[in-house]
């Protein structure tokens, strides 16, 4: 779900988290969050307003929520909010609405969205990672990325560079913490070599040679490993492709701030469409993969085999957080392209464009070179 701030009235007197009114104290026009700064800026008169904070800059009071309560839908009322949403019929993204809004455009694929899914109860975000890169900086990063791709259409990078609009979106993520202890049974394999004599044919004549043959000596082992996991990050929606989400990493979560709707002024915020239970399953799978690596390291030797493992999880907590991305949905030469930029680091991911003309030219060049070499070798 993508939450879009309600456009404030010019004579609004205050800003509230519920209504998301952000009027300028000087002229009453709309304020927007300034990427890279802890302030709201008026594009009409230039007035700036600081975002209030109960803690110092770069600090946070983020509270981890008990996972068991979240899975039981038994969180306190202050951790729950109710919101309306629209669902994109093309990519499945949900777009949250406030007030009298009833239509918008999907920031991921530019599809008009008009179907209201109705009010739903959701877990509130606990933290937000504010935008660092401006739209212009994100566009420059996208243009450089497109220009670095082999066999990409040259016109697409030029198309993206010419002031094409990008949309700032806060993407939803779950983070999971857990303490684990795992007992295991397995096999340790130690490599050794045996020398054997074999008969080989050399110039049509048999000869005896020696060779080293690898053998593995297996030994039954058992033991236990322990590991604490902190902020295992899981994308809480299904809009972006998994490889695109992975490619946006890493994120510096030490810069997380306590959630305030001020950070959303002028931006959208995609709400989660992947439930907490689904995110927890993915997080556990990632934790188990790390635990398996720990077990193999604990077994030692040259080869390892895990026969059985019994991971035990305790002190499990979670957070719902919003991370900043710039999105661009372009139609170029009859094809749709979607790109996303990490608005903290400038890392770019997206649909890989190919130019059939460049590929054909490269194949032709290779064939010409191969033909010339063949001709030269044949006339020696």
C-alpha cells in the first residue's frame, strides 16, 4: 500500500500525523521534506521549518515490538492505524488514500488506479530512513547506470536524462531480531590422497604411471552453535522484483529515525502487502541459512555434511520501517521500463534494456574478425 499525503488547505493552522497537513508558517503553501536535511521547505516562498524531534540528530528511540504479539494481531492500539487503499491492477502495488482522494497514478508502473479497497487496519511504521538524494541526484545516478550497460539503447539514457519525472516512495520493510541456539548432528570429511599405478597409452604403447587419488575420511560429529540476529531486513511488499530489492542493498539502518509523518511531506509511502507472518517465514529462512554456515564452520575439516539440526529461536522482536527509493516508469519504443534508485546510496536497479541493433552489430563484427583470421591462417 502506498500512502500519499493529503494536500493541505492553504489556511490550515497545524500539521497532524492523521491528516498530514503541512502548511508553511509564512505563506500557507505546501511544505515538502528536503532530502538530506531535517527540515521541511516551502517551494513557494522558500521558508524552512525544522522537523521536531525528542532526541538528538542521528539518534533514535525505535522500539522493537514483540513478535508473538504481532503474529497474534494483539498489538496495543497505539501501534495500529486504519487507512484506505487503492490497488494497482497492473503491478499489484497498493496506494493509500486520505480524506476525499479517490484516484491516483501508480508510482511503479504509471498505471491509473481508481479502485478503492476500503479501510483496513495495519501495523504503524516504527521508523523511517529519510531521503538523502534529491530527484535530480537520483536521475543522474539512473542516467550513469543506463550509460554503463553493454548493448543498452543509447536513446533510453537520453530519454531518462531529459527531465523525466521520478517519484519518491518510502518502501515498506520488516526487520526481525532473534537469539538462536542450534544443536546439530553431522559428518566431518578430511581429504587424504592415495597413490596408485595405472596403465596409460603413449604413442600407441602402454606405459605404467602413478597418480594421486583423492579420498575422504568421514567422522560423525555433533555440537551446538549460537548466534544473535539483529535487523534481518525483509521487503514487506510484492511490487518490486526480489533481485531488484536485493540489488538496492546495503542500507545504513543506523540512520533510522523515529517515524514522523513530516518525513512523508511531498513523498508517497508504500504500505505492506506482505503480512508479518510471511515476512517472518522469509527471515527465518535467511537465519537458518546463516546458522548452516556456522555449523559447517564448527564442524571443520575439508568437507561437511549436516544430517540434522534443531534451531531454537527466542527473544524474537520486529519493526515495521520505511526506506526511501526513487522510482521511474518509462515507456520507450513501445516497451515499459521500471527503475528504482536507493535514495540513501544511489544504487540503481531495474529492467535490463537491450538494443537488438547493437547486439547484431557486435555479432557481425565478431564474424568479420573470425573470417579475416580464418582467411589469413589459410593462406600461410
